[in-house]
C-alpha cells in the first residue's frame, strides 16, 4: 500500500477478510480489519475506515492482544480526521492508557502527536516532543506523513513560521528516507 496501489491492496485485504471469516480465527479477523481500515485511511475514506477500526478494536480487546494500542490509535486518528472530537478524546484516554500498559512507545508518541491536530490544540512543544520520540524510534515514514499534516494545520491557522518548520521537517524526513533506501540498494 506504500506505493499507492490501493486497489490491489484492498482486494487482497477483502479476500483475506473472507478467508478469516471462514477460519473463525479472531486475531486474523482483527488484523485484516485493521489493514482494511488503514487502506481506507490512506484513501482519505475516514468514515469507512472508522467501521473497520471499531471492529478491530473490539476483537483485540476481547483477545487482550498486544496489537490493541495500534487499534486504539487508528480509531482515534479516524475520529480526529472526521472531526468527532468527543469520541476522539474518549478513545485518546483509553488508548494512551492501553499503550502504556503494553509499553508501546510507538503508539504513545503517535497518539499524542495526532491529538495535537484537534481544534484548540496544536501546542508546538508537545508536537516537537512527539516528533522527537518518533525520530528516536526511527519512524521516519510517520514523521514524513505527519509533518505535512502539521504544516497544513499551522498554515490554516495563519502561523506560517511554524508551518514552514514542519515543511522543513518533512523535507528532512524525505531526505533521510531516500538516503536509507539508497544505502540499502548499494
């Protein structure tokens, strides 16, 4: 899906969903649902993504699985993108608690970062702290993606100086990803 081959990926996930239903494997169903939701998020079909994330979260919670923080995060992000602030805040609290329980630093950083996209937030020190944690975890694809979200967020707010900071962060993340790819090819 990283190459924007959504149709191919979505067809594979939907086919896997049919197989998961017939196998009665609850964890497989949860993983397939979260991947279908991610596919819809990448296509900015947030309402469709929300439904699959809800199913996935319910299954992971039932299984008490270590993927639960990822499910909380994805449902939270879909709520933020849909402007469902009260639901987002409720899921944030449960999600951060769950990620801390599992010691999942990746999703602690991500959920804190995406929370700053909510109206009346956008605290630069919180955003920079979350980006620092993503950098420490070597999650440059996430930095690349979310830095653009924050550049646009601050552009809409009319704060072009801070917006420019996040555009520059995006360029740096792109460069580091390109450099990493080139060194792996050689």
